[in-house]
């Protein structure tokens, strides 16, 4: 009994203020459509049922029922017109509707007192049918607020039953009992309708709240994303500025070390020079790693696709990196393959070198295996190791920049944590991606795939870097705002047989060039006064001809600066520039040779 009564109590108990306000609006919205039918029915009943005995009572009843309906419509408009209904006012409005509809129901029931007993049997049937229909239609319109319908239906059919009971006829008595059963049936249906309305309102509010939560969470996510982007931009700007400022002295140091190597030194001094060069090379490699990452972020890495065999590239990487594995006492093997692929050999080499270096770095026992297998028209290249392995939760993080496993102390000998980020970026530039499978404590395998191709005869030949035996017979104008760089460039270029003028600004460069027309211009990209080397070269070419050979050198790694420098169309080298790179750059621009392809092998030597 208790469990069956619970729903009734829950429906009869008024809902919270917000839900109750919506129930009232739903009820009020149904009132307007019943005004005209009520007026028409009232006039029809008066016209059909009126006779000498009941005309006055019927007219009084019709006027009362019309006035009451108009009053109900006015109250409904007030509810619908309120922009917001507070909880306490909603409860008062509910009780106001209860009283108003109790009166309205009693007035409708009064039709039985006005007409029954004074009209024909057909008239009696019409009265009962109309009152039953009004009760049924009111159930659907008033059920959203169940107490309102309860009082209306009870009042209407209760007044009808009381009139039927006063008539001295058992048939009328039976009809009165039927009316009571009918109201009980309507109450059950009204309860179900009220539940449905309450559920719909509740669901609507839940949806609104969900949408609001999603909106707030989206705003928070967007704010967090924007904050992360700003932090990433600030990081990139900091790295670019720090990298540029570090590249200047390291670039100058390399030039001075080359000049010093050409001097007469004792054996101990040569040893010290060799150590200094090793240290310089380590610093240069770290900065080159940052440059590789910046070039990927800038989107200036453009693959030069060609068909080539993989095995020579695998042999080259093994020759370069196997000594590192030997020094750790681990095995390095690469399986023979005859497959040819269509891709950029320089970028593929960079990806492989980063993967192999990473595998050697994190392997203490066992070894590293590089292999290739063909599958579905693609060559799947794999780098296996028996190293520390990677936890599944770290599989995505290892491809993030500056993320390292097992290097909490940030030991620079373990790299910068950019190798896999660079490899992934280069793989995307090649139209593929890196896949990782790993078992912690057992090792890992990184793989990527390239489209296979057929070799059309012998392609390409070995590139040979020029020796420094050649002496240049050219006047070079160097533009750089760093004193040490200018001094180092002057000494090195003079040692190579060049006549060298140096300037620290565009204006000084133009003045020197008018005195001594240059045969070659070497300019730093970032100059004083927010000027650029591209502007300086353009100004010099405007005076001395578009054919004036030129070379840009930059220490910038900011993506925007890299894009600007590349867009200038002037061959570009990145600080720190080794003497070999500078020498080859001079050979290329003086002989009008494409510098990018000439530097492919030098670029391949970078290890992230």
C-alpha cells in the first residue's frame, strides 16, 4: 500500500520553483485554445435546451461560465507574460489556479442543476455528454499541474452527481455512480499525463544544464588551449631568441678554430685544439637539433622526391652510428634489403638516424636491429632495440618535444629530447607517420613505411665535398652586426685567398661596395635597425646587377623568420656554419649551383 501511494504523493507535492513555473506555463498555454469553444458551446446549449422553465437559469449559467473562462484566459496571459516566476510566486499562482478552476468546474457542473429535470430525455443526454466531454478535454489541458485538474474534475462531476442523485429515478442514480467512476478514470489518466509532462520538463532542464556545462567546459577548454598556445608561442620565441644569441658566438668560435688550425702549433696545442673542436661540434649539433625542430614547425621542410635504394642509406647510417653501439658494448645490425623507394633520401636518413640514435641511447644490453620488409606496395622500415622499453601511458608523450625518459637530471649527453619529435615531424612531411610498439623492460620497435618503386637504371652518384686546396679569387663583402663574426669571417676568407670587406649595417655595406665593388656578398639575416640581409642583398643587386652572387647566414630559428628568409630566394645557411659548409656554399653560389642539393649530405649528418 505504501509503495502504491508514493507516486500520488510525489505528484501531488508541488515541484521546485523552476519546474513548477514551467508546469504553470504549460497549463496557461492550453487555456487560450478553449475560450472560443466554451463560448460556442454555452450559446449552443442555451439555444437547444431553453424552455419556459429553465431559460433564465440557462442564460445565467452561460453568462457565468463565459465570464469565468475569460477570467481564466486573463490569468493565463499574466503567467505567460511573466519573464521569470520566482518559486514563492509560482506556489501562490498554483493555489490561485486551484481556486479558480474549482469555481470553473463547479459552474460547469451547475449546468445539470439548470437543465436536468426541465428538459427532454435527449436534452438530458446532451447535458451529460457535454459535461463528460468538458471533463475529458480539461484533463489534457490541466493535467500538467495535477492538483488543478483534480479540483476542476471533482467539482464539475461532483456537482453533476449531486444533481442526478436528487432526481427520483434509479437510472439517474446509476448515471451519477457512472459519473463518479468516470472521474476516477480521468484522474488515473491525468496522473500519467502529469508524469509525462513532469518528465519532459525535467529532461528539458537537464538538457539545458548539460548544454550549459558543455558550453562552460568548452570555454574552459578553449581558454586552456589558448593558454597552451600562448605558452608554446612564448617558448618558441624564447628558444628562437636564445638559439640566435647562442649561435652568434659559436659560429664565430668555429671560424676562429679553423683559422687557428692553419697556424703552427705544438703537439699539446693541437690536442687542445682537437678537444675544442669536439666541444664546438657538440654545441653545434645541439643547436642544429633545435634548428631542425624549428624548420619543421615553420613548415619549410619540402621533400625532394626521388627513387633510391635503401641499402646504401642503411649502410651509411650503420657506418656512422655503429661505433656508438660498440662503445656501449651492444650489437648493431642491419638486414640486407634490395628494395627501392620513392621519397627524399636526406629526410629519410634524418628520420632513421634519430631513431637509431635514440635506440642506442636507451639500450644497455643486447642490441639494435634495423630491417625492412615489403608489404602491400610499401617498404616498412623498422628499428628494433632491447632497451628499457616504454610504458603504454608514455607512447604519445615520447613524441612531444623535450620529453625524455630516464633523464630527470637533464644530462646533455642524453640529448635534448627532440629526436623523436623531429623524426615524427619529418615522417609527416614525407607523407607517413611513426608507429611504436614496446614492452617495458624488453625493448621497443619504431616503424614507418614508404612507397616502393622500380629503379630506372643507375641513379645518382656519390657526392664529394670539395677540399680546401682551392683558392678563391674574389672580393667578398661580409655584412654582420657581430664584431667577433666579422673578425672570424675576415680571417678565414683571407686565408682562402679572398679579398674581404666587412660592414655592420646596410648603409656601411653600400658605402664600401661603391668604393670596392664586391664579387660576392655574405650577409647575416638579422641586421641592425630591424633591417634584414635580404634587404641588404636586394639593395646591392639594385646597384651592381641582379647577377651579384649572394649568400644569407642566419642564427634565427623562429618559424616566421625562417619562412621570411626562405621566401627571399637567396641561398641560406644556418649558424653555426662549419668551415666545410661555408666553403661549399661559396663554391655553389660562385658557380650558380643549387645549394640545397649540395648540402643534402651535410644536412643528413644531424643527429637529434
